C-alpha cells in the first residue's frame, strides 16, 4: 500500500532497504513532468531500485504511484515565495530549511542519489547546491529549453542555474541542442535524455482519422501555450471546413481559459470550439481526432505530442527547431502564423491520402523513443554515478551530437523571436 508520510522532521522515519534513490517533485498532478516522474519511479522500482518520492501535499488528481515507492511530504516544498518577490533573507531561509530536512532524509534513508527536476524553481537550484556541498550525488533534469527563463520572463533563474548545474553529476537535457548550449554555459556533464513513453506503444490502437475533430491538449497558459491563437486559427479553418470541431483538453489558468472562450464567442464560433477539463485518460479523444495542433511558443519534450504521434494523429505546430520531437512526423509552420496553421489543418482534413500518410509518418517517428531504451539509459546512468565509473563521459562519447554552430543558430533565432538579443547567458 502507498504510504504518504507528512512530516516536520525525519528523525523517526526509518527505511527498510539498503539505499534509496530520491526524486523531488512539487506535485504529481496534471502535467508532463509529473507523468514522467510517475513512470520513472514505477519503472526503476521494477528494476530493483528503492525509490523515495519527496513531494508537496497530495492532490485528488495525483497520478497513481506504485505501492512499493515511498512518498514523503515535506513542508519546504510548498513554501517558496514568488520569484520576483524573493529577498536574499528568504533565499537563505529556504536554503537553511533544505539543508536540515534533506540531510536528515539522506542519512535516515541512506539516499545514494537525488533527482532534481523543477527547472522553474529557485528552490530547485538551492536544493542542488545544498546536496552537492554535502558531497551527495545529484542528477538534474532540465525539463524544458535552455531559454526557459527568458521565455518565462524570469532571467534571474539563469543566475541560479549557472551556479547549480555545473555542480551536478549529470544534467539531463531533452534535446541535443540543449546539451550544446549548457556545455557552452559551463556544464560539462550535460547529457541528452529523452522522456520515456508513459504508455505501452504496442498496445496503442491508432486513430482511424475519419472525423473533423481537431484537438489541442495541454494546460492553459498565455505565454507558453498560446491557446488563443488556436481559436483565431479555427475561425479560418471553419471558412473551408464548416463541420470541423476544435477541442481544448486541459486545466491550467482559468482566467485565460475564459478569455479563449470569450474570443470564440466574439468570433461567432463558440459552437465549434469545445473546452474539456483535464483528463487523466484521454485515449478516446486521440482516437477520435484527425488533426492535433500545437500553438506553443516553447516546449521541452511535450508528452502530448508523443501521444498524438503514437495514435497516428498528424500534428500541425509552430516551429520549435530545438525540440527533438519536431524533427520528424510533424508539419511545422512559422511561430504565430495562424494563417499557415489553418491552411495545413484544412489540407489534412480535406485530403485523406495526405492525412493518412502524415499519420503513419508520425507513428513511425515515435518508435525511437521506446520506454525500455530510455529506462535502460537511466539504469546505466544511476548505477554508474553511484559506482563512480565515469559513466557520463562514456555516454557523451556515444551520443549523436548537434554542432555548437547549429545550436547557436537556433539559439539566436529564438532570441530574435522573443526580442531579447541583449541576453548574455554565456558571459
């Protein structure tokens, strides 16, 4: 049975195994990182690793954690002040609490390695520094693009990341472009690691692609996901395909979701745009869709795109040259160009042969991201770091590389898009 232990101190908590691997995650609901955390802890626990999951408070929408994974709820995970309001006194206070709590946990559970993956949080970078200054092995996972702090209007995160990431035993990046950029920023142990699939690919029944349904799956977020642009696109699609339906599936910021609803009403297309709340199981939506759209301005390794490809649903998305998932099985259009997106969506809806070809291309493209291969890389990495056998350098040498020139070309293109050419993260 799953044990959730809410504690203020850890002195009375004792493990029942030789050593643990600890994952830290603020929450376990409604997100790609959370789903990946669920899968990693499940798969690694099945490989005889003892897993400790350190989280914030449980939520009714939490993904199910395996019964043999220990879950600890710690207060410090919940109490980070807003980034822009954070004072140095608050930073030191958080660091002190981290030191006390994590070192107690590490000692009581004989934790041999921590996995830190909250790239958006100052607390994450303080956690890394706390652990490494106590000579505790750390794997950091940067679950987004190198320029996430810029795209989130939080440049200050760069300052913390540039201190913390060079300290880690391995920084796992979701693309080869990110590996090159973090190496240029001084992180020698950067390594490419795709997310594992959160499902059994062989059991997926592909969509028949026979409907006029268009889906967009993901949290509502104005700056990153830009769902408003999908509503604008849909107005243009309906001029050519009046029976088409756009389905938004996901939670997120309710005020922004309402803004998108209002825009649909203003454009007179409210009957053709549906808003579905977060769904833990969305298989039926994928299988009933003929096109997926993604209006994101930034992504790391979006699991919704992996899913749509697995169901053979062709995807039209804004260009994200740094993302591995954009290299195959997708139709990319310039960022913000809703006219181009609408044209490609209509093309898919009206041309069955083209639609089926793109669907098969998408399915084939996701084959190389099979869960077993990714978990094998994780097992090799974890055991190698604990054993101290230089595994990161070995894995880097085996990795297919993106040239630094190509990585910088993509980086400069993104800076121009965001109007932030003055950013100097490599200085």
